[in-house]
């Protein structure tokens, strides 16, 4: 069993709503939780599976717990989600990637999305 650090007070926090997605090859797990049923916002964490032990690497997340809107897209080497934005109340699209060369990522503001549609 691996405890997920979702960045909140664990002694009084209750998980009422959640989503979990595995990558297509089963090597990565993304978990989004909220403390209110039907909540728009919650916390997202992405963990890799250790290929030797087949256990989740909870101490070394690919994406540490972060505030995120409901729903996210998880691939073999990336996750896409909507996070809070200072400029827009609807948030901004964020992408986090990982691989042998390390981590990467970028943010797209809603105005930028009007001119292009990212493909994942």
C-alpha cells in the first residue's frame, strides 16, 4: 500500500469524489481527489510504478499533488490538466512530461488556445 501525499491535512480530510487513470502500459497512475461530491476542483498526483518492485513510487511522484480541475489526460510520458490561473477564472492548460532526460512542462492560457488545439 502506498499513501498518496495530496498536500492537505490527512487527519480530518475525507475523499468524497475521485478519478484514477492508468497509462496505456500500466507504468503510471494519475489520481484526482476532491473533498466534496461533484466538486470542480481537487488535487491531482501522478505516480510511476517501480519496474523492479511493481509498487507505486509514492516518495518520488512524477507530478506532486497540485490543484486541478476535474478530469485529466494521462499518457505514457505526459499528463495534461487544467490548473488555476491568475489571469483567467477558468484556469489554464498545463502539460507535464517526463523521460530519460528529466522533466518538462508548459502552460497555455485560454487566449492561446483559441489559435491552436494541442494534440496529445
